C-alpha cells in the first residue's frame, strides 16, 4: 500500500519530478565541461558515448575523434550562463545556455566570443548520456 501512495504522490507533481531530473542532467553537463578542461578522457567517455556528435564552429566531431584529439585541445577558462532545460519525453533532456570558452586547439585559439550551447541527453542503460551537442556563435551585433 505504501508503494502506491509514493507512486501516486510522484505522479501528482510531474513538474517537480522533471525539474529534479533536469537539475541532475545540468550537473552532468557541468561534469562534461570539467572533464574536457582537465583532459580526463575516462570521465568524458562515461558521459559522452561513442555514438555522440558534437557540432562546433570548426565542424562536426564524433566522440572518438574528440577523444583522440583531446590532448591537442586546451580549455583555459570557461563560463556557463544560466542553464535551462526541458524534457520532451521521459528519456530525453535538452539543455541550452550561453557559454564563453577560452583556449586553443592544435596551437590555434578558439573563435572569440560567446556561443549558445545546446546538448541533448538521453537515458540509456539506466543512466543519462549526452548524444548531441551544438554550439552556435552569438554575433556581437545581435544578429
């Protein structure tokens, strides 16, 4: 009987449950950034699976390629704006936020200026993984 009560209590407030899940995924997103900055391939790979796609200003990068070039990339500093998200279904969270990242790859500085980041997370095998990330430059003139 207690199980039904707790189940019905959770079902009565789906917005609270979604908010809790989104907050959990936001923490995972922050861990991805930390793993990338510290060049921690193992931590990155746990959060970003082999079939993940990253769309950067420099082009489309698959997770294996990202890991192979991780040591050529230095994120010296980054700032994440307030992270927002929504759940289009119970196994998907889409996050979006403004980011500023400073660093270099293979001796070339990252493009200057802020970007809008969007990451799609899915629940796979009982855990959340990031399968698609895209950055879009924010033009200085607002266009």
